[in-house]
C-alpha cells in the first residue's frame, strides 16, 4: 500500500511545475493586480488567477550569495508544497524576500509566513486594489 497513514498518497505532496509561476508576464500580473501583506523582511503578494490551482512565485532581492538565495527559495517551495491545500484556491502568490530575511528552517519560515497567508473562507478585500494601483488612480 502506497498511501500514507493520513490517507493521502505521495502525489498529494508533489509540487508539479504547473503550480509555479514561470514567465515574467505572470509575475507582472501579480505585482500589478495583487494585494500585499507585509511581514518580517518579506512581502506576500497574491492575485486571483481565474483558475482552480494556487500557484507560487518567488522573488529574492538583494541576496548576493547564491547558496543563501537558493536556500531561501528551497525553503519557500517546501513550505508551499506542504501547506498548499491550506491556501485560498485560484490565487497566484509571490513571495518577495528582502536581503534581511533570516528564516533558516521550515519552522521559522512558518512562524513568519503563516499569519500573512490568505486562507479559504477568509474575508478578502477583493475590491481594494494594491497600493500601486491606488497611487496610479490618484494621478
């Protein structure tokens, strides 16, 4: 039997490429239309994608060392892979990480990110555009 004791198969924990943002246009759409939640040296931007899947994008700013930059991306992908069913469906999520970000483990990342993530059934401010859109409307 290949099912885990919880009744989930191994495929439930996979992270297929279709769940990752790949093209610059996909990131730009999230940056332009998304809602932002700011945390400890991380901003999470999320926008409806019109589909059923929640997709992940990662942007690491100002981290010069490739080893550290890739470690941050690996941690975020792993967090998303393990918790993606807890997120609101049909949303593209971009994690924008700043140089000062210090999470070194999944537990630390979860403590920083969990309070910021959109959840199914959570009242969202869908009618409230991001600050960039509000500023553009003012001019």
